[in-house]
């Protein structure tokens, strides 16, 4: 199939051709015709499969076909995203594909001044791409009118639910007309997503182009079993010995991301951290430096797992496994995009074995273990790992006897502390002698 066969308009086809795209991806081939027909859509697809163009192209064409008589300050289309990075990515797609169309757009998110955003909205915008929190702030200030909205898109809806945006979304939808077209795109079809879709969508076309929670076939996955204390050295070794030039590394915490990026810098590897506590300016700068090759490693928390769209990203490293199995799929989905291949490496310590088992159960895949990992540790992912032998005791007693001795000493210590407290209480109860 070609884009011409999807009945897209000449301005859109021209923009698509200039980007070098010839054939639509499966999600685009199924979603675009349904959206052009005016149908509500519930779509699930793996990350990196072209969901953004799948709704951006038909959205632009629908706005072109529908003559609007609304005042300029009323928004015609709204795209809600969970993160600033994803909002910026969608806005870039709107700009790219809509370059030959007369529509204006504005990206709205927190972390930057609200007044310039309010000023742009007052001047008039056709398409708004926003995160729910900041847009709700603007709506409460009377800075946006959604009463004439024609198309609503919820992008990465499952992530928005995970991040607790459901109440913000419901508040934003109150002033919207019921006659709007609603498109819900998600990486997974969870029970929560289906429940949300039942309340938002009217007779939707359901599209699912890949098995739920499966990982992209083009991504080579591998596990390295390593003590927690040895992770940084192993990561440095992998980057240096393999001459990796562009690596996205995930940590669980913001503090951990800052610490690891600093340690990599000290090891001579240019790195930067990106997470929710960073200012928007710092996040934008770090991402731009990473894309340009100025830095080799971008250390991120899960807030960036859905919003980063980096061309030709060959390597993703899970420095720490996520405690939510679904996040693993989203993390490694940053590589292997747009037909390219990629590699996802996970550094797994003993305390993360339960997370690994959860990921393998969710995806239905056994992640291959690096030959460099010890064979006994490798069996831990199946739950059959051998327990480590007890450390040798300094005395001739058995481990159990040693534990009894330690327990007895604790009891003795408690009795001793208790007796001292009792003595103090007795002294307090004795009448004090009068001074002469």
C-alpha cells in the first residue's frame, strides 16, 4: 500500500514524500481511513510503529475538509499527551506534515512561563498539543475555549492513566461538545484503557496491530547479571569497549540519574541526565545535545520513556529494571524505531530478579542472558537459582548455632538495657533528701 491509496490530500502527500516515507506502517494503514471517515478510534500499537503520523495526517485532512465558522480563539483540535517531550514530538509532526496547510498550532506544557502560552491562545490557534496539568490551569484562568472542539486525541492514554491524569482529563472534557470525534491511542489495551474508552468513544473502530505488551522483533534483548556495586563499571565497559556512540540509559530515580551521569562524566564519557526535576530548558538542551552527538549517553527516568523520539538510536540500557513490567516495553521501544534495528541491554542485580520474572511473564519472552554472566545467576530469571552458600563462620560452630548465639546476645542486651531503665525509674521514685 502507498500513501496515495489512503486518499490523503495533495499538500499532505507532498509533505510525506519530502520526509522520505513511501509506504504507511500497519497502524497508519488501518487508522487513517477510519479517521478520515469521521469514526472514533481505539488503537493499540507498539511504540515506534508510527502512531503519531497515524492520527496527525488524517486530523489535518479532516480540518481541511470541514469548513469552520467558529471564532479564531476557539480551538478546533486538541492532542493530550502525558509528557512534555511527547507533546513537543507531536507538535513537530503537526508542523512537518502541515507545512503546506494554513493551520496554526501551539504546544502547551508546564515548566515554562504560562503568560506567553496565554498570549498565543488569545491570538488564535487551530490545533493545541498539551499536557493535561498545564492545560487545565489555563482553562481555569479562562485562557482557552474548548466548546467548538472538533477532534480530541488522547495519545499514550495508558501512560496518562499511570501518571494520575484521569481527573484532569475528565475536567478538561466537561466543556467539550459531545459531537466531537475522539481518537484514543495507547501502547497497550489494559482493562483501565478499555474502561476509559467505553466512557469517551462512540461506536469506535478498534485497531490492534501487535500482540499486547509484545516487544518489537527488531530489538535484540540481553540480560547481564551483575552485583549492584558493579553496574557502573560494567556500563562503562560496555560503552567503551563496544564504542557505543549513542546510548539511552534508564534509572528508577531522579537522584540516581543525576549521580550516574556525573559518574560517567568522571569516567570520560560525555553524559547528561533528563528527568522531571530538570527545568524544561535543561531537558530540551540535553536532548538536543544527545541527538546531535555532542553527548554519548542520556540518562533518563521513566518520564522520558514515552516521549523521546530519537532517530537511529541503536542502544538502550536498563541500568535498573523498572518495578512496573509494562515500563520495560516502553523503555526498550525507544530503539528499533521506523524500521531500524536496536539493542536493549538490562543490568540485573540479585534484588531485581522478581522484576525480571515479571517482565518475562508479561511479554511471554525469555530474555537471553549474556555469555559473560555466571551460569548459576542466569537461572534466577526462571526462579530456579541456587541460593548462595553461607559465609564461613569465624568460629567452629555451624551457621545455625551462630545465628542462635547472635539472637541470644540480642536478648541479653535487651535485658541489660531494660534493667538499667528500671534502676533509673526506681531512683526517681525515691524521695529526695532535704538539703540543710
